């Protein structure tokens, strides 16, 4: 299973990571960027950009004016069809919600479309597109939406993929607490090209590279805290995943949601270091 999924991932990157060949005429004729600088330039040129996106194409799980400068930034790089992303995200969503609600972190989701290749309807792009729109119009429910899209009974099987309709995505958004009108408009958002360009850019960012089966590259799920990759082990059980993650913030799982206890790593990327906890669960 692992070998098959890695092959799918590598194939997706090789053919352009669902770069949107069918999305816009401009993309059809333009050659794919070959370097990081070219990929970044292509991303900057995209006309339709979510207003609540970061410079590195992350979608904020909070309103911009609610950012806590004393809290670290947590970036979650994930693909909605990736099974390992599902395992990790399902384990972390309750903790991420508590931390963000208590303003202990500034949370960003970098939703990529690496797995568009095995789907028949560009599901990764469509799900990411919805998250981008909700981040603009209902950021308080972004984390819940990500969790709903990764629900065990909802996340599609990448190997035996079956089409997922826009209505299905809308239902999950409403289930997550997103306003009905926002949920319906989210699947119509014009950000597919932005997501594809951002994904290609991410695959060329060496600071995001990790190792998988002897290969080094961009392999979601990836989590960074203040720009430093947080240790992940996708074979861990849910409890260990949470302990490792909160440990990297200098917290325990019980500290999540307590605004009186701030992560020791702080809001300044130049101060502190990841403190890897040893799971005891």
C-alpha cells in the first residue's frame, strides 16, 4: 500500500501535480516552471487570489486582525485525498481547534493538489478551493471544515476513487458549521489555478523537503512551526501524534485551549527551537 501511494505521489508531481491543464487557456499553452523562482513568479501572476491567503499561499484559520504576534505560526501542508494526511489531520484537528481558539497559535492550512492525478474529478483541487473561499468568508470555521473533509467516513479512497460531487462538499461544509450560502459559493470559487500554482511552488521549496522511502522531496502531510518542520510519524497512533505535535510547541496535550499557557517557542521565528517530546502513550 505504501509503495503504491508513493508511486501515485511521484507520478502526480512528474506530470504537473494537477497543474490545471484543463482549467484555463493560459495554462494550456504555458510551459511548466522548472525552477523555484519560475514557480514563484507564476504563482504571483495568478489573477484570482484568495484575500485571506499568505504570501506562501496558506489559508488562514482566523481573521487577519486576530493574529497573535506572541504565538507561533503553525503551517499544515495537506492534500484532501492523501490517506496519510487524513490520518494525521484527524488526530490533530481537535487540538488545533483548541490552540487556535485560545490564540496559542496562528494556524494556516496549505491545501495542495498533489493527489489530483488518481482522482477522476480533480477532487483535491475542488476541496482546496472550498477551503480557500471559506478562509475568506468564514475563517472561524476553516479548521472545522478541514476536519469534516477528512472525516473517516467521507474522505475518498485514493486507490479506488469514486467521484465526489460539489453537493457532497457543500454538505460537509455545512456540517462543519459554515453558513449555507458561504458553503454553496465555496465550491464555485475561482481559485483552482492559484492552488495548482501554489502546489508546484511548494514542490520546489527545499525548506519543505522531508524523506520518504529514501526519496527526498515535498511529501504531505508536512507541518511547520515558525518555519521549522515538526517531527511526524504517520505510523503513530492518534495519541502519539498529538503528544509529538504539542511537545514541539513546548506544551502538553492538556495545555491546548488554555490561553494562560503559551507555547515556549513564541511568536518570533528566530527565538527558540522545536522541543521534540518523547511520546509516553
